[in-house]
């Protein structure tokens, strides 16, 4: 009776593992996971072949021709296995980056677009061969484009083919030309591969979308200037062209970061003065009323209500200091069962840093706008009330405070009202408060086939330059606009914030970090020193 040796058991285990990983690789876990499993299966297969080859005798038995035939068969089998393994590994390629910073990994803004391509996209990059940043971008695009048949990538040294660049319209180094169908986008000074992800999203857009920002009531929107001023993180030297790790120099209450993010993915932006127009322009895909300071007139409220009745898309980000007024309330909000009061939501449980009026929202009800969000911060937000649900209108709470939150009256200066004696006013209306809501459906009294979309938030600060870069505030702001414009089919990319990198902690995380580093670590060191002294005494 034969006995299994240790080497037999190792070979059997390798064969079983290879078969298991191969079966899992074809089970359909997604391209990346399947490729990793198949990569592991082929690696185990090669190890199995190596283990079997080690067991072969150095000299065969039999005649010379028999030995030659056996050796030739072994060599051919080995070559065939190696070739088949290399073909399989190439077809199921897996990219490993051993650097901690991920310097050899393409940015997610580019890989997310490439992985979700549904139509042909061509990308030509005219680089400067003496620029290390350009060479890095070329390599990143090559890695992202590997094994993606819908992305046709070509890297071109501008100095070697100036005629081709001139025919396409390229006049400077490090210029990328993206084309999808009859649409073409030219991006200059590309030294950051992430910019190509946004450019791809822009060229894949089937139609031009225009967001009209309402003006005339103290809103913070301003038309996009000819250039912005940027400072580099390390040098802090100013320049006008954005690059990797650059910081936007702008007023904190303005919307420059939001405007740049929307423009970068293909939205057109323009102001809309409702006081001088008799109807909302038909080319306005979305109407944005962000941070008004004065009340809307009766005619303006009627314009917005009529716009929604015709199936319009509207976002209203109103601060506690904004006087809602009877016109806006009666003509637009009340028919939808929405109301608000001039108060500030205080959340002692979930707040940002040490400010309880900066409500931190870590969890969200399911909705396309909040599908990919992490933490968002709503600074000095007023509550949004939802009444009885209407039959033809679907209402969703996008973000809400915790059950421990309560309301305090707001001051005209934008803070929390404090009594003359130094005592804060009494807490009122304790419980979870809606901070942002979304409504869609048929406006009451309008045609049932005209479906509107409306987003209302009790603060505009998360969209301003000051708070846009905080955690997921930028993603939330852009997701609102994309949902309103029905731009949900294309991939969702986190917008660039053009801000200095920072570590953001909630109040609970700050408390735990303080206890660990300031109290427990020094105390533990001191106790350990005392114990060592006592032992050696």
C-alpha cells in the first residue's frame, strides 16, 4: 500500500488551491477581483509545475531515442505552460503598487471613468519628453488604459511629431486631446492625470447643460473670471493655471470651488436676474438660488412656481438669515408641504470640531444624491419642515441631525442669539431636524406628465469656498446639481477642491485622540518608568 509523502501533499494542495482560485475567478466577482483570483490561480499553477518538475529524474531510463523523446516532450510542455501562463497573466493583468503614497497608481478620477466606459473614447497626449511630470502622466494613462478596448490611448512626443500636433490644434507641451464621437476636448498643461478624468466626463456628455444662478438678492455667485489665482502648497507662489496640489486663493463666502468643479465636468454657468425677466429661459437646465440675503418679490416667487409646474429643476440653499416671506412660502413652499423657520440647529452629539452649530452628518437615507457620501458638515443650518406627503410628490430627507439636536433662534449676524445677561435662550424643539430635502413629481395643480425636481437645504455654507473642501461637502454640492440635471448615468467623480490637505476629525475623534496622546501615552510612559525604577531599586 503506497503512502503519500510530504511533497505529494504539497503538490496536491497547490493543485487544489489553483483549481479553487480559478473557479472563483470565473464566478463573476467583478473585473478587478476576478483578475486577482485568476492571477493567483496561474501563479499557483506555475508553482505546481515547478514542484512536479523538481521530482523528475535527472536521467531517463531506456534507449537513447526514448530519453531524447522524453526530454523533448518535457521541454515542449514547459515552454507551452510558460507561454500559456504569460498569455493568461497578460489577459488578466493585475497592477500592484508597492509605494505607500501610491505614486505608481493612476488617480481614481481617471480609473473610475475608464472602468465605466460604455462607448469609444480616444485620448492623445502630446508630452514633453524632458518633463518628469509629463512622463509620469504618460505612464499613469498607459496603466489605466491597459486591457480596456474602449479607450484608445496614444502618447506622442511633441518634438518628434510637430506636424501632427499642428493639424490637431495642439500648440503647447503636455496637451491632451480627448474625442468621443464628434465631440472633442483639448486640455492644456496636463501634469496631473486626475484632470483627464474630468475632461473625459466632459467629452462623454451627450448634451450641453446650463446652470443658471439667481442673482439680485445678495447671493454669493459671481460670473467665472478669466482666470483664478492659485498658490502651490509647498512654495505658495501665485500662478493662474491649476496643477496638482494647488490651492485656490478666493474669498471664503464665494462659490469659486463649486463653479470650478461644475465647469470641469462640462456644465455651463451663467447668472439669472429674475427681477428683469418675465420667464425662466428654456436653456436653463437647473436654476440655483444659493445664499440669498433679501426676500424674493411676488413676481419672482411666481416665476419659480411656474417653472416647477412646467417640470423645472430648482435648488434653494437658504441660510437662517434669509427672510422666506409670505410670497415664497405661499406660492412655492406651502403647496409642496414644506416650511422653515429662522432658527439654527444645534447638535451636541454629531458636530464638527468643537462647534455644535456645525452639524456633522455621517449617515444618510438612500438616495442618488447621497449614494457615495461620507461625512458632510452643515454649518449654521436652519431646519426644513416636511408636512403631510402629497400624492404625486415623492419627498426624501437627504441629511438630518441627531436625535439630541435642538433649535436656537438665529441672530442677524449669523450666529446664535445670546441674552443680554449672557445666558443662551432656552432650547426648543429637541429631536432630529431635516437639514436638506429632495422632492420630485408633479407640482400640485400642474399637468401630471410634467415632473419637477427640487432640493432645499437650510444652509448654503457647504457649497461656499470655506466649507466646500470639508470631507464630502464638495461631492454633495456637485451631486445635487447632477441629480437635478438628470446626469446620473455617467460616473460620479469626487470634485477637486483646490485646498491644502488636512486631517478632519469630529468632536468625538478629537476627544479620543486627546485622551490617548495627551493623557494615556504620557501617563503610561511615567508608570512604566516608575515600575522599572521600583524593580531595580
